C-alpha cells in the first residue's frame, strides 16, 4: 500500500527515475531508490508514476519497429518530467492503484531498449487494464497531464522523423522537442489571431502530431466552449521551397478530404512555421490530418497518434 505524500522535490526526482526506468537507464542503486520511494508514495502519487511510464512506453512503441537512439529518447522524454512539474498543483489524481511490483513490474512492462515495440505496447495496455480493475474505475483520465501535451506531441514528432532524416538533420528536431525554440519565437511569426501562449497553457486543448520525410508538425486545438476546433498548426523542418500550405482532414469512414487550412507558410530560419486553423467539428475519432504543399499538391506530412 502507499504511504505518505512525498515532498515536491523528491517526487520530481522519482518521476525522473521512473522515466529512465522505461528506457533501461537505471543502475542497481537507482532502481532500489525508485522501488523504496514508490512504496512510500500515496496511491495518487503511485498512479501518476505508473500512468507516466505507460504513456511514455506507448509513445516509444508507436514510432515503429526501429528504436531511436537511447540518448535522444532520454533527452526528449526527460522534458516530460519538467513539464509535469510546472502543472502538478492543478491536476487531479488519475487513479488509485495497488502494489507497483504486482501491477506493473519493470521486468515485464519495460523491456530492454532493443525489445519489440509491439511487446512494449501490449505490456503497457495490460498494465493499464489491470489498474482499472484494481482501482474499480472503468474510465482512464486523459493521457498524462495537460502540461505534457506539447512535449509528448513533440516527442512523437522527434521519433517520427528519426527514420527519415540523417543524423545531421536530427539536431533541429531535438531542439524543437526540447522546447529550445521559445514561445516568443512562435509568437513572432504567428498570425495576429493566433494566441500561441494561450494554446500551450490551455487545460482543454488537444494535440495531434504529424510526421514524414518533409519534416514534422503539431496541431493544437481547443475541444470545448466557443473556441472548440480553433487552434494552431506548428511545422518544423519545412523546406524553403514550400511557400503555401494546405491542411486536410480525412474522414476515417468515407475517406473524404476536407480542406481545414490553406495559406502561406510563415517561417523563420530552420523551417519553423505557425498558423491559425479552425478544425470546426471535423476531429471525430480516427480523423487523419494531411499537410500538403498547396502549390504542387505533394503530401508533406501525415498524422500518427493524438495526445491530450
């Protein structure tokens, strides 16, 4: 059973250890430290740790059969902990769980870095289902915490492009995933009606990552209220030859494409672009987003998984 609530600084350290456990980057001392601290956590804190690990494992598994460089994964995923720290106070607990070593042992759920991603994915899902049964809750909350939405989306982008880009190109995507491109830079190039900062801080915004040989992108959009469907398209690694963008929503049932946005690509050096979009009510479950060069009709990027 869980114990007393850990101080914020110690809780942050345990989150970092939990992230590195997913990537098999812990030594024996650190593993023992994580096990001991976990046993002293409250059930709510334990739930946060397990949900974080499961979410990260799924993001890695979704990248495909090739596993990206460990150091890149750690640098990107470590940012998740920092983002969560910024928003911890305002987030409600996700679940109540039992013993960590019984419900999600690292030997079963988080295999070595060369394990089959499909096995990692299946292990994560099994652990989540088990926690549902143990806690008596049939519905899981949104994926991790709202402050981690952009970071997880950026992680998807970094993992998505690693299979298509050379090592020399990878540094650009690492910088974006690590959020070294400041919000101020996005605001500088954004259209007048696009409030980037508000979108990043919103508790009701969702995100969908797009990736492909031509770069990577993140679509952020509101889900409730009068602004539902409105959001932003942030593109990284855009070729200078692309002058105009076209974002299409593809209906998962009919395959019908509908233009969501069409307009010039506002960029700064490095191929960063940010434009306002309005998805309306098009984002039904399973909707695919496709980004094209509006002048040539060439597909640049396609969506993979959504994160909330």
